DNA sequence: GAACCCTATCAACGTCATTGTCAAGATGCT
DNA sequence: AGCATCTTGACAATGACGTTGATAGGGTTC
């Protein structure tokens, strides 16, 4: 289930230690499994312009660690905060315009709210699990 | 249809010229008509914590000019940008936290996009008009 | 007393988010 | 070659969301 060849051993230890978080590594099935989301969902995120995974010369998506991080942000904003994709996109744009790490501030807030009161009363679709 | 008494003549010209934008003036039916929204919608906005109109001693909502301005912001973000109420709430919170006029920047952007490309692909409910 | 406000509830209607499938074709690995 | 996975595109099911609308019972304003 892995298309093992995509796991490039040279990725590790080539720079002495660290792994380049921008390096495109994960095929969509792997990425989807890591972030616990359906591959279809990741394709939608890309259609909406929320993520932009690189492609191989043969047009296959490859996700980097930063891509995964971004996906997890999307999941947090949509699932935990009930924000829809248009709102997420706006927040991303805003963060880029301002050059500030807005999102982290939001995350800290929601971490501090351990009293677990609903963020905006209503929630976004978290059904559709079958 | 007006509950005319709520229109306080003393509001005008009491300070020499300007009208206090914070002064609670409009009853919900009037406010709703001004911003072209159903009263039910305004009550929902209040339930969601997006607006906070003052109340008379007898518990009747009174909206100020600033309240109306805020409502128009909500309408812009939801109708033109497709952001849901949770997203709007987050943006408001963020603006308050940062002390910056984020929203105006967004509005300028959308004004500059005269090419009329859809903000996030999909749109929020703009149906339900009957 | 007529017209409006309050809260609360129920509902219709269309859109949104997510998951899922199916098709037909290209790619990667063994 | 053959199998698994990828690609795009379409279609659908499910539940939640946004908005408008109606109704009921009770208070407020004039």
C-alpha cells in the first residue's frame, strides 16, 4: 500500500541531521493516513487553494511536512473551531498579509479554554462519518 | 411600523452637531430594515455573540450606528466572502486581539478584485430566498 | 387596543464539509 | 506484464449551517 520508492532514504541524513520540512515526500494516500483524513478531502483542499502540494514530473502529488502541518491547521480550524473553508482561506491570506503568526495565537486561546465551551454555538459538519 | 417614540429627537443636535455612533437608537425592526436583513437573523447574530445591542430597562434591543456597521461587516464576510459565522467571530476576536483594522484590509482587497472571481470556490447559503 | 417587542420552538430550503464510489487512463514497482 | 496507486471528473449520501419564516404566549409603547 505504499509505493515504497517514494520513501527516499537519501532524504534522511543527507544534511547531517535535520529533515527539510519543505521536501515533498508523502504521496496522497500516505499523507491522508498521517493526518487522518480522506484523500478526497485533501484534493478538495487543494482545489480550494488551501494547500499546494508539489507534483512530480509525472503529475503526482507529493506532500511535505509543512503541507501536513498546514492540513492539521485546517483540521483544527474547521473541526474544533467550526470555521468553514472560506474562513480558513481568509485567515491564511490574512496571516500572509500581516506576516504574523495569527493562527498560533488562536490555538493558544483554544488551549486555554479547557472549560470546553462551544466556540460559536453551532458546529460545522462533523457528521458524515459512516 | 415604527414605534416612533424610539426616535429621540434629542439625539440630533444635542452635542452641537455630531451623532454619537454608540448611541442605542434603532429597534430591531428598524435596524433589520436598514441593513436589509430579517429580524430573526439579527437575533441569531446576537445569540452567536457577533453583536451586542444594548437593551432598554424593559429588555428591548436598541441598535447603534456602530452596531449597524458591524452587521454590515458580517453581511459582507458571509455573503461576499462565503465565511460562516464561526469564521466571522474568529476574525472579530482576532481584530480585537491584534488591535488592527484587519477587516478593512480585507474589504479593500475584495474591492480590488473587480474580475469577480469566486472567493473560495464554493459559496455560503445565499439561497433560502423565497 | 393596535402594533411592536420579547423568548422559544419548529421548519423549509439551499449550500457546505466530508466521505465515498465509479470510471478511464497514467505511473511506479517488482 | 501485472498489480497497486495515482490522476481527473462526476455523482451521491449525510449531517450541519445560514437564512428566512411562522407560531405561541406574554410584555411594552403609544
